């Protein structure tokens, strides 16, 4: 498996260097000066899914996933053809079509006249580490119970939306939703049913909103909604009414019929604030005013 192609042998001074890499854990392949693969080790075959006979004679384009732009490869070749080492992250494609991510170092090898005659590439598979990093990132910005974006995610999206609305001279709405009497339901029926109820509420809210709206679990039994590019207050009013209607229908959780209402406060950009913090605060204040008035309704924080 670790044989060289008949027409592309390494210079003698490099042969022993490459042979020492036959059994290393990282994937290694060697090309000639034109980029054709002339040698691979066992780890390369295991990682890529290609037998040595299938890889030798081809260029590393055999592995291209389409995840890197042509300019990425242009810069890579400019670097190594100039005799410099290149290193970076690359997403490659296995023989079976699946993707994997590697940390790759490509080193030019020179002959006695100082000319580049070969390139040796060493790849370390970091797919699991990348996946773990993606999971950590997802968990940092999403609520584990409902799968919704969390407070941190919502605040960042709201900040960006306000900046865009300012440039485009558009309106947006922020809705703060707090479930009525959830604490007593959770105490009476237990946290397991309470958690399932929250997940069901999230699903019902999500199915009511427009596809361009952002729904988040802000914490506890509180949810927030961002509605972008609305033309007037009526759009937010209609949505708040629709959300109350959606929640007015009974939930059946583990055989328990649960009636639930919500208090909703609404703020509008730019009338009620020109930054994320003030818009959210005023929507929260309006929601609390609904709570004091008995709940199961909505109100705007500002009446023109």
C-alpha cells in the first residue's frame, strides 16, 4: 500500500524521510512538483477511504469537498510553489462522499540545486474536535429543553436587527411573553410535566410565527419574539393576538389537560427605543402591566 508510483520516485535524499512516515498515525501523502500524488501511507488510506492504487497518479483535487473556494487553493499553491510551508484547516471528501476536517501542513522538498521537486502533506483528522466545538457553540446559544435560541442569542440577534432597521429605516417589534400561572402548574404537576409543557408551548409558538421571526426562550417560562421589517403596529398586534389564540387551546401532557394563558408586552422600533436593551426592557414592562391587570392579554408599551 505504501509503494511509490513507477514514474515518480523521490530523490534519494528524501526517500528515507518519507519512509519513516509509513506508520505514523497522521495521514501523509507526497506529490511531485506538478501536484500528482506519488506516495501515501496507511493512515491516509484509512482516513480518505482510497486505496494507494486509487490515489497515486491523481492530484489532491481527488479529495476536494467544494467547501473551499478556488481562491483558497490559489493562495495555497502560491505559497508552496514559492518554497514556503503552508498550514491550515481543510475540509476534504472521502471516497464514500462524507466530509472530514483536517489540520494540514504542506512542506516543499528541494533538490540539490534548490529547486522544489516534491511536496509532502501531513494531515491530522480534527473532525471530532470540530464537531464537539460546534456542539459547544450550539449549547452556548440554545436552550437545551426547547431547542430554541436562548437569551444570549436573542440579544445578539436583536442588536443586529436594530442596526439593520436603522440603516434601512424599517420598523421591528419585540414581544415579551410570560406564561400565566406556570409556577403553580409546575408545583402541582411536577417539573417533568412542567418541562414537557414548556417544550409544547415552544412548538406552538414557533408554528404560529412567520418564518422570518425569531423566537427564543428567555429563561424560565418567559419567551421573546423578534419581528423584523414590519410595516406598522397592526402587524405586531395581529401576531400577539394569534399567539394568545394559539396558547388558549388546551395542552394534553401525560394525560393531564392543562389550560394556559400568557401575558405579552410589545415594543416597537424606533418609537419605543433605539437599542436592543431599551426595546426589551419596555416590552418587559408592558408584559408586567398585563400581569397586574389579570394576564392573558397583550399591550404595547407606548400608545401614540
